[in-house]
């Protein structure tokens, strides 16, 4: 199986690492290119035993999957560069936020299988939550291949494209929201006199334990919270402050704003380039 990457940033590297670690694809069958950073390509070659090239025709020819992982601002020029080599049997997957399937189809100019995937940065540790949407040309085998590839970096869900803005806001940006909460917990630990190293260890274990409980328990999050919250206890005192400051509503508005921004960015990009 040949998998080619256009773009060699952190997301591309995370997927490459997952493919090799899970024995889904051999390093010698993974090809990667970028705009001009030969040093980065050399690092990936040495680290994973993959192949790099600036031969676009060779990169795309006979590839079972072409993963497009450039920055959204570079999408138009990169698509134009590879367009002459796209064939009807090409399977093209973008991991860019806000770039629609319609935009890619218009630029590729050849009716072929196109998909959008939305991993998150936890892909680098094999814990991504990835959503994938396909166009009408994607075959059953291609859909299964996509599920296999993205399952190498976490869990995968197939969705309609119109759900991707919401998923971008929820799980694509989600790690940043958790890091924000951890920042606040670390600051509070300092203010109540705890050693920072010890506090970090306690916070991480608390998050891991809570995630495990959510994943293994049949109870919803609200019930698990209530089980910890004894009347008149310490947890109740803390929860009352969160409620007083409308933290739940702030999180809801946060995710809604991110979803609207994802939608807005896609509309702006398409209106500029779909002419």
C-alpha cells in the first residue's frame, strides 16, 4: 500500500508515526513532500524510514491514498501544482480545517474520491478523535481504508460534511479547552500553596481517572458529578462557584463560537477562490 503526504507538518508526522507503529503501512511505502523545507523532509526520512520527493507525478502515481496536509492559506497553490497528475482513481483526503469538498473538487478538476478529515492534536500521542466526510465517488474500500488510517491515531467517526464545523469546534479545538482548564487548576494550586510539580501530577491523574470513568461507566457525566458532590461538602462548595460564574454557559458559548468561526472561514475561503 502506498500512501503519499502533501505537507510535512505536525499532523502529517503524527499520522505517519501511527501508520508505522500500528504496522498499517511500511515506511518505504510512505512518500512525503512539502513546499521547500528539505531539512524537515530529511528528518522524517531518518526518523521513520519513509521516502521524500519533489516529483509530484511520482508522488501521486499509484498511491492508494493522498493525504493533503498543507496550511489552508496554501491550499489553492498546492492543489494547482498537483492537479495535472490527479486521475479518476485517486483517493484524496484533506486534513485542513475550513476547506470544503466542493472547493477541492473544483480545483482537482477530475471526478475522483475526495474526503475531509478533522483530527486533533492528540493524534501525536495516538489519542485523536477524528471525523471523516466523503464525496459521492468514494468507494466502500476507500472508506474502509480511511477508517483504518485514521484509527491508527485514535478513534474515527464517519459524518456528513455539514457536521464538520461543529466537530471542529467540539473535538478539533477541544484539547485547547482542556488545557485552558488545566491552566486554571495549576494557578489555583499555586495560590493554595501546593508544589507545582506535585500539583501537575495530581491534575493529570485526576483528568485520566475522570476520562476513564466517563468511558467505562453507564452513568452520564451529570450523574457521575452528583455522585462526587456530597451535600455541604467541599465539591459542592466548588461547584457552586462554577455555577455562580456561569461556567457551563461559557463553555457552551465557547464551542458555538468556534463552530461559527469554522463555518465563516470556510465561506470566506470558498468565496475568494471558487470563481
